[in-house]
């Protein structure tokens, strides 16, 4: 079990952020995509994303697939501004 956390400044965010976690189906190390959508007080929608991809040389192909999974996930969110933190 993992503990995940994202911090948001209340003076900037208009809604209560909900943090979501989507595990990678090919992960051998329990990796996944952590994301949270928020609306700023000026009305801009922003999706914050972060991930810890597979590590070590022998998992290079899995790491590439996980990164593509992240990009595919973002592609489905055209209406939302996206900030990515890897």
C-alpha cells in the first residue's frame, strides 16, 4: 500500500481537489499515474499529473509504455489545461 499526496493552495483553488490514482497495468513496481483536476478562482480548469515510472535498465520498455499511457490519458482530456510533473 502506498501513501500519495498532492497539496493545493486554498487561495488559488476554487473547488475541493479530488486526488485520483490509476495504476499502470504493466508495472512490476506498483507504479501509476496520480492526478487531480481543479478549477482556479479565475475559472481555469487545470489537471495536475505526476508519475513515478518503472526504474532500472531492464524495465526500459515498460517505462516507455507507461509514458505513452500518460500521453494517451492526456489526449482524452482536450478541454482541460494540463500541467505535467514527471
